[in-house]
C-alpha cells in the first residue's frame, strides 16, 4: 500500500527539526521501526533538504513544503518544495567545513534524486530511499 502525507512549514531553522519529527512520525505510523534504515535515511535526507530550503530557497513567510511517501516495496520518497528557482548542485566542501556536504549525502544514501520545477513557482527536490532492514 502506498501512503503519502505532506505538510507546510515556515522558512525558519526551527522548522528543520519539525520536518524531521513529522517524517519520522509518519513513517513509524506506517510500519517503519526505530531501527529501520529506510526511516533513518529518510529523516536524515529530509533534514538536509529542509536545511537547504531554509538557507537558500524560502522566505520565512512563504516557507517550504515537505512530502513523504511510503511505497509498497518498503522504499520511501521524500520531497521538499520551496519558492526558489535555483537548482541545487553538490558543492565542494573543504574537509574542515561544516557546510556543503548535504547533497553529497543525498547522492550517497538515495537510490535516485533530482529536481522538479525550477520555474516561477519554485522547485521540488526529491530523493528515493531504498527499502532497508
């Protein structure tokens, strides 16, 4: 069975933690356990994508939207939409830098990821997380 939920949050740093919590709660309610790798990776990736939306893509008033979809095979799709037209690209992070690694993490943990939109209505960055034990 496919299950989907979406929610909108203000473009504020506090919203990143709220996005993590809501995604965790939805996936747990849909049967993903606390030691489930899919749940852990979905929470981590939504945190990275929501952080990017807050830093680069949304005003506090416009905010951003998060959607989480649990697929029948146990995999999960996370999407973060904001009002920015700019397409994210993995950056170069120096070894001692704390920023610039988010999309590299997405590339590593997701089966696939990409961007929809990028027009005057904004964009959606999505990541497909494989099913895990």
